[in-house]
C-alpha cells in the first residue's frame, strides 16, 4: 500500500535520519530520555559521515545511494513500517546549477522510493528539497505519491 498523506509525529516511529534530526526526533518522542522507557519505538539514523552516539538511536553509517545501507535498515526494521521518514540528504554542490539540480533530484527520488516501501499508509515523509530547475518536477512527484504536500511553493 502506498503512503498517501503527510501527517504528525507518532510515539512508535521507526525513523531514518542523521545527527541533528536524530536528536530532534528523539527529544520529540522521548522528552524524558530513551532510558526512561518512554520511546515506545525505534529511531534509525543513516548518514555517510560518522555520528556520535545518541541514546535511543540506532545508527547505520553508509551512503544511501548504495544497496548495503538500505538492506541494513530493512534488517533493523524487521518488516515493521515507519510512521515517519526524514531525509536531510544533500549532495556536495558543484556550483553548476544543472548538475546540482540533477543530484538533488536523485536523492529526493531515493527518499520517496524508500518512503513508499517503508512508511505506514498514513505515514509522514519530511524531505529536504532545494529550489532549482527540477523543483516543480519534485513537487509534482510528491503530489503523485502523497495526499498532502507542504512547502513554500507546494
């Protein structure tokens, strides 16, 4: 079943994200701390760079464009669907607008594909998108895949 909405936060949320977002989501899901036993779910983080340990967060180091990190996330999710997927991915920018736009679009498309396969039906995808030559196509993609799309120009 395809996700068709962008909704709110849930306590039992397996989530894929990186350092700063991991800290934010962990605070939202367990303000008293994960050790207090109130997390009620799983937070998964994936980044190409190393990450300092965060209580209540399982970290996978890898490049999301490669198959191994996605397979590791699948293993950690163990068939469960996520309430929220957060993608803060961004390429190293070259300064060449057409090249940068293509790289950004590719990462967004990877995040959408992952969300389609791993979100609950009413799950939420939060995704970093840059304005550029491919922006309107990305908004169109979001509108095809999700019931509600929010953003400055959506």
